[in-house]
């Protein structure tokens, strides 16, 4: 290729690219071709560069916020309030103790013994300790306590990045099942609109009563009110409060929602400093509408997941091979997600439940034929044990000799052939290739 031809090619390409860019900038400014003057077109370069730098700075700030401990995005102590970091004393006043018991409290001795075998299993104890450490680390990173007079409030900030798959063809079986469970729980909840605070809708999620304990004043049950705010499906602000509605609203208004908005993959409009001032009645009305819409969206996702599981069932009935491949792909997606989280399949809860199932099965075998009593760890509808038939009395020796003399001779039946499928036999017509590898049957033909 000659230098003259190469130079001509570069010149033509530059003119084409410049013309395309000029056309795009004219359209962006709603101008026709030729209406954007040379000076104005040149100015678009500096504007675009400034916009690019601003986008990079915003992305860097978002990344920095996401790396920070979430509780640091909660407000410092407002005037008249005292703020405390996470501590056991305040937690006992506002949260339930969900740790695993160390000993069974079941009244039935046999069931209590089986349950204690599970609770004292070394693997169960190790998983319980790991789960407790995980809970403590999350709470310490996400919770702050605030007190003013008799009012005690815990604010918790949680961030979950969107884009993890959602309900769809690429979602795993576990995610579909969780969507259905969440939808069922949401449909049964008593959540109501509380207030719109700085453009963020908050719901009132009912109340709970903590059992009396030596740490509670007067030994009386403590009534704790529950509230929750959602931002963009990624940020959740949870409130546990022993306080008036006015105190809760006053504290929530101190949050810097502009900073929280920067956490979102798609920032919300009309939030924080851009929020519209509302009257008390308008705030409650809009919060109720927003909470109703959020509830409807969760239920809709659950219904979509349920329908997808039904479609998989129909596919399994019509085409087992295709359905098996789809299920294998979903199982792989679930396993990959669990591995990425560093918890193994099903996370700590899944590992705990699997280990509890194994230990429970071992305990049941050791106690056979006795059936366990009903309880929290027993299966529902356990059938009653069936009494063994009474043994047939052996006939006297004389009677045996008499029957042998009278009874005709009957040839013994040939022994039934027992076919054993050994590991080395796996192959041939007993195996098939699936999306996850080779699968073989252990049963004979």
C-alpha cells in the first residue's frame, strides 16, 4: 500500500468520523445538520470532557461509599440525642436473641435426648458459632443506637447491589423458591404506610414483644415498634424503636439521603435535598401508596417465580432430558452463587440444616424402632410404630417327625439370582451425558 493511498484513506476516515460525531452532537442539542456552528461544535469537546470527569468522580465516590462501613452513613447524634455504637445492653432492649439454644427444652425425654444429640454435635456447634460471628459482624457494621430521654431507637442500614439475576430464565431454583417465600410472607404482613421522609417511603411493620429478663427494667415485656424504608431496591433502612412516632420521624429526618442515593446503581429522583415538602396528611397518604406498590411488586415477583417452577414441571413431564438439563444449569448457577459468597451450597443455614438432618437421621437409627415425639425438629405426620407379629410356637419333635413322614417330597426352589451393580459396571446403556457431566444408574436392568 503506497503512502499516498494510506494518507488518503486516513483523511477520508477522519472526515467520516468527524461528520458522524458532528451529526450526533447536533441531534443531542436538537439541531438540524449544519445549524451547529464551528465554535459551538468545538465547545462540545470541553463539555463532554467535563461530563466524563464528573461521571468518573461520581463512580469513584459511589465505590468509596460502598466500601465504607454502612453505619458511618447513619447520622451522628442530633441535638438532644445520644448516639452509641453497637453494644449488647442496647441490643437486648430492641432485638430478639436468635442464637441456637445449648440444650433442649422439650418436655418429652426421648425427643429431648435426640435434640440434644443434634445441638451437641461438633459440626452443628461449629456452624452455630460461625453463624453467630457472621451475625455480630453484620450488626456491628450496620447498626447505631440513639437515645433521647426514654426513647431508644436502633437504625440499621443494609445495602444489597441489584443485578444479581432476579426472577427470569437465568435465575436459579433457589432464588425462585425464595421469591415465592418472600411473596407469601409479604402478603401476610401487616405493613402500612408510615411517612414519606425526604422522599423515601417508610412502612410501619407492626410490633414485637421481647420476653422479660433480668436486664429489662421492672422485668416486664418490652414493646418494640418496627419500621422500614426502601431506596431503589438496594438500600434498606430498618428501625427498631421504643419511642413515639414523632421521635422516630425526627431521627429519620437527620439521615443524609443524598449520600445514600449515591449508593444506588440508579439514583432516585426527588430524594434528599430534591424532595418536595409535604404536609403530614400528604406524607402519610403517599407513604401508603408507595408501600402498597412495593408490596404488589414483591407478590408479582413471587407469582412469576411460581409460574416458572410450574413450567419446569410441565417441561419435565413432556421432555425429561430437556428439563434435566435446565435443572442442572439452575443447580450450577446456585452452586456458583454459593461459592462466590464463600459459604458453600446453601450458605451456613443450608450447611446447618444438612448437618442437623444427618445427625437427626443417625439419632433416629440409634433409637429404632421407637418413634420420636412431635416437636420443632421432628417430621410432621410420623406414623405410629407397628407392633411386631407374635412368634409362631415351635411344634414338638414328635409332631415334626410325623409331618415329615406324611408330607410329600417337594423340591427346593432355586435360589433367586442377585445381580449387584458394582462401580466398575457403570457405563454403557446405564449412563447418559448431562449438562453437568456423566450420570449413571446404580440399578440393574
